[in-house]
């Protein structure tokens, strides 16, 4: 009974190995080698994994050195990044077409955005006019202390300082709106170039 169990176990192991297949290759000396596992002598060349019927189940490439593996990993990473870039570009193109189905919609949105910026700049310019009028009154009041400005009341000197600071803030704000106008026009111009291509593609 014991021998029968051992025989069945050995048969099971052999059948299991056979079920997985046989590795075969021709080594550097031209010898044809076979094994139930990958063959170390053929790490530098292709190995075939054969089915029990003898047909090729899988082909295994040569094992790579550390340097070759690093190069392969770098190529794989570059290919993945390129695929991701193309996918993201296509996603942006679809979103762009949905938002701007034609030139009129794109032009209208540009005009709306620029109008908002212009309104903000106009408000800042109006504030500058108010500050200039306020400064004139302060200068007229300060004229009384022209010979010795240090004798001017603290509130007057504080108001003049605040006027100067507020003027600088509004001027800087207007300059920012000029830059924002340039940025917005640049974005819409760039979009328009791509949109012309997309509109032609969907016609």
C-alpha cells in the first residue's frame, strides 16, 4: 500500500511538470537542451516552452543585464508617457470642441472675458481720479505748512501717506489688468489655432 501511494505521488509530480510544458533551446555550443524549467545556459538566447504535444506554447526572450533592463525600463516609461500625452491631448481636444463648436462662440467668449477685465480697469482708473482730487485738497491744506512740514497735523500727514499708497495700489492693479488682457488674448489665440484644425476634421 505504501509503495502504491509513493508511485501515485511520483506520477502526479511528473504529470504536473509535463502539464506545464518543456523548455528547450540551443546553447552557445550548438547543443539542444531541454528541461522542465527555464534553462540557465540559454539565458542569453531565446527559449521555447513546448506543450506536451510538442507545439510551441510560449517564446521566452533572453534575460537582460542590469544595464539592458534599465534601458528597457526607460523606453517603457517613455512610451507610457507618450501614450498618456496623446490621451490627454485628445481629451482636451474633445473638451475644446464641446465648448467652442464654431468661431462665433469662441469670439463671443473672448469678448466677454475682455469686457470684464476692461470693467475692472475702468473702476481702478475712476478710483485714481478720485485719489487725485483728494490729493489736491490735501496739498492745498499742506500749503499752510510749506515752510515747516513737520508742523502739519498728524491726521493730515497720515492722509497724504494713505493717498500715496492707495494710488500705487490702483496703478499696480491697472498694470496687472494689462498683463491679464495680454494673457487672455494669448490663450484665445492659441486655442483658435487648434480649433481651426479640429473644425476642419469634424466637417
